[in-house]
């Protein structure tokens, strides 16, 4: 309840909402309906970007997708590696793009505390 009452914690709520929405879209990616997979991948990409822009903890979602895909998904034994990578590959592309953008704009991924003492 503290996150809801504290205005500075709005990013916690945002990242949670978009993180869960991204994972739900990931689960829907390979449903056999007309064009449904592409729409879900596009929605997954947008939600992941919004989660990343809310808070950087969303970077863990790509790892979660890989773990779920290879160890917990019901059809994990019937799908090929190419099918599996096509489901979560867009998350990794966006993750690397985000990291490269951050390094380019900030000069590094994390700031060094050595110069501030």
C-alpha cells in the first residue's frame, strides 16, 4: 500500500504494470490466430519499451522470458530453437538497443563513484 500512497513510487507501479503486460503479451505470441502473433509481438515490444523507460529493473524481463521459454512453457519439447528465439528475440534486441543508447548518451552504463569523493 505504501507504493500507492507515495507519489514518488509511481515508477514502481508503472514498471510493474508494463512488466506484467509485456509478459502476458509474450505468453500470447504463439497463439495460432490470423496475424495474432505479429500483433502480440508489436504490443510486447511497446510494453517492454514503456517498462524500460519507467525503470531499468525491466531489463530482467528478457532473462525471465528465456527461462520460461526453455524450462516452463508447455510446448518447450516440441518447438525448435528458431521458434523459441523468435518468441523472445525482440526483447533482447530492444534490451541491447537500450543499453547501447544509454552508454552512448551517458558515456557508460553505470556512473563511477570514484570522482565524487
